[in-house]
């Protein structure tokens, strides 16, 4: 949705890559704003798109994971999540990651929401999917760099986890709360 008085895009006068690895590029742009303002050092983080999954088992339990995150040096609950590989569709990446990280698969899949971690500095988006009726298909197949535990929780427990600070990753909390809100059948949820 756009409005006639929306701010206009900035003009990139110069762009240079400062750092490049397969999962992250850091770019420094010199930009001119439509109002004439100039920013000589605007840093952009280029990531591949990400996915995560609100997975609900056939008996109504939510599939959550816990893992250590070095950036904050702590362990919290999260949704199963991962990177969309080059040439891969987000849905295929979500199905692959859920099976690899948790061993759960199958069920009915649909898009839930698309978010940006930070539209001011990140070029990618996170595609969230709702997978209902998933079942345990295999043991998790974790990569050498992954240490993940799988937890099945009720919707009530999931809500308490988020409300009590047990899930602090915003890209995980938002789709989980959207699902929980919509599944309560509240008048506000039905009005959407």
C-alpha cells in the first residue's frame, strides 16, 4: 500500500562491499535523500531470505526448539528456522528445515506472514509458514554446528513462554502470537 505523500526512495551515489561471505554481505552506501540530505556511510546487511515454521502436531501440540545463541549468550525457545538456499523456494526450505531440525513433517502447509528483521539495514525477509497436522517422521538430522532440543508444548504453554520472556526472537514470537491469537477465536481475531 502506498500513499501519495509517501517519502521517496533515496538515490545511491556510491556503493562498496566491505565484507562478503556466503551468508552475509556488508555494503556501505553513500545516499542522497529526496529532501537533499546526504548520508555518506549508510551500512546495509545483505542476507539470503529466512524461513520459520509454526508447526502444530496432529494432537494440537506446538513444535518448538531451544538452542544457544552466541550473540546474546543465552538459550531460549524458538520456532524451527533457517536459510532459504539459492534457487530454493521458501516453502521447500521451511519443510526441509522442520524435518532436519525436529524430525517432524507432513501435514498441511500455508504461508502465515512475511516480516523483515530490520528494514532499515537488512535486504532480506523472513517467510513464516503454518504447518498443521505434522507428525514425527524421523530423528532430527542436525548439522555439526547445531545443538538443538525439540519441545512439544500446548498452545497455553506457548503463550506463557512468550509472555514470560522465554522466546525473545521477534521473528519467532510474532508469527507464533499471530497463530495463537487467531486460534483463540476471539472477536478481535475474527474481525481481521
